[in-house]
C-alpha cells in the first residue's frame, strides 16, 4: 500500500515530469491554449502511459534486452493508434483541436522514459501506479498552464467556443490574446517555472536547470538517453576535440608566422639607429 | 515558384519550433554552444528531408492502396528509427569525413518529434512526394535557423544578471518566447 502512495506522490509532486523534470515539452506548450485541451491531452497521455506500463511490465521477462527499445516503440505506437480511434469516435471536437499532437504521444519522452526506467524493472501493480502518478502529474501541469493561458489570453474559464463557465466581461479585463498564441506558451511556462523556483528555494531545493544533453549528467537526466546511447556527450566531446586540433594547428602556424617577425623588426631597427649614428658622426 | 513559397513558409512563417512546438528537446538541450548546434542542425536537415520523402513514398505506394492508412503512426516511427540507424552506418562506411562532422549527431534524432511530426503533417495535408520533400527541407531549415539563433543568444546572455528565480530554464524560455514573437512578423511577408 505504501508503495502505491509513494509512486503517486513521486509522479505528481516529487518528480513531476513537466514542472520538475522538464520532459515532454512539445505537447505541454502546444496544446495548452485552453483548460479543456490541456486536460484532454493529459488524460490521453495518462491512458497510454498506464497501458504501456501495464503491458511492458507484464512482458518484461519475455522481451530480449537487445531489441527492447523497438519493442517498446511498437507497443506504445499501437496504444496511441487505439487512443486516436477512441478520441475520434467519442470526442471528435477534442480530437480535431489536439490534431497532430495525438499521434505524437508516441515520441513523448515521458512514456518511453517510464517504460525504460521503471516498468521494465518492476512488478505489475507498482508499474501501473507509477503510470497513474506520472500521468496525473503531467495532466496537472498541463491543466495549470491551460488554465492560466485561457484566463489571461481569452478572459474565460472552461470555454468551449460558444459558452464558458466563467467569463470576465470585456469592460473589466481586455484579454491579451498573445497568451493563447505561440509566444504566450513560452512566456507563461517561464513564469510558472520561475514561481516553482521561488517555492523550491524556500524549501532549500535546487532550481530547475536547462537540460543540457551535451554533458554526461544532462544526458543521463533525459528519459530518451537509453535510445540514443548517450550520443550528445559523445558529439560534444568530438566537437571539442576538433576545436582543440584546429587551435593547436593554428597555434603552430602562428608560431611559424610570428617567429620571423621579431627578426625583421630587430633587423630593421638597428638600421636607422646606425644611420642616425653615422649622420651624427 | 509554388514550391519555393512552400519552403519559405515552412521555414519562417510556420517555424517548426517557435510556432508548432516540435523538436523542443534538442532546441533547449543542444543549444548551449554554437559549435554543437551547427552539427545538430546539419543532421536534422539531412534526416527530416530524407524521412519526409521516404514516409510520403511509403504512404502513397503501400499504405494508401492497401487501405492501411490508420497504421501510419506505427509505420512512420519504425521507418524513421531504422532510416536513422541505416544512414549512420552508411555514412560511417562511405564517407568517414562526413561522419566526423555530422554522423555523430544522427542517433540523437531518432526520437525527435519534429521528424515524425513533419511526416504526419505531410500526410494530413495531402502533399505528394515532391511537395512533402520540399516541405520537409524547409521545415528543417527553420529548425536550424531557430536553434542557431537561440545558441548565439544563449552564448551572449550566459553571464547576464537575471533575477534568481528566472535563472536557467525560465530565462531560456523567455528568450524563445521573444524569438517566437519576432517570427510572428514573417506572417505578413507571404
């Protein structure tokens, strides 16, 4: 029982995928133009995550280690296709407003990350609750962003185009519609993470850092690290080695070029001095 | 002319990162230094262009005649993953010099959602193979432009004195937000 609550707490608060780990940024920013869209996307991801954790945990002893990533991708992609049909059939409006971001749940690194980090190593029940916790954490973050963007950018809460649960009259507040356009997504998320940093600072925790995949530590923090086998740090090392080679080659050339200069200067300087002396004499 | 306009609009007006939010992970994670982001954008241009062409061909010649279009998500992700692996092996064997400058970045792109996103949106918009390839190329150019700009801004503003809570992630996100506002201006061009 305690394991279940620990998993839920871990997913929603401690390792919140969006606000703490900054994973799965694409859907977070793209679909949170309103509260409904944010929650819809969060719930679809939750469903896929729980099912994929369930299946992968069941099959964890049967999938050979060498082909596990392609196997996970096929499982997740099939689940996403099913969710796509369900949404298309039962909530066509949500389906059309989420658009291309529904099939893109396949490449959401939260899902493959949890499959790799948790479900492939743990028993069935904890894996399911890990999926529920992470999915709820993701949904919560999307709901916060969607709520703020809809309120500031449209002046409504829970609007479905025609009707809205709460609508601020235009005489009181003129909506800043940039907040439901693309730039607003970046700006609102920046302020939400800054607020989180302030709260974390009070509790003595480290602020959110920009993921830097070009260092070993940053790459290990990325959920997709197992997929690319730490390619980014390798690439960075490689770029640095090329740079170092170029610099050392340039340094050698500089030595060659610079070396004759002092000689010529020295050779020239005495000449006027000599001539000066000769003139005086 | 139509294709040229399509490429320009994919690169600037509907910029893949700044207005469609695809490929944000490498956009944030590999943009600390200009050098690395140059290699990354080169690899992205090659992979997205090739993947759009191949996925579109598979869709038009295999999936569509057999009425299997609902399988496109599964098929595309597998095709892209194997394409990237194959490309890495091919470049490593055939052109070691190119591998040195570009190949090391290829595995990073396997799970880049921009690649799958472009392939899927080509199909959704009913583009033929040629148009898809040009659209993919334009989109990848837009990605390269955005990541290079962000890397240059980050190198310049690294030591700026920003409020403590805004250091790191919020700072980069606000930069991206301002870039996105600037890219909105391109909508008036076409």
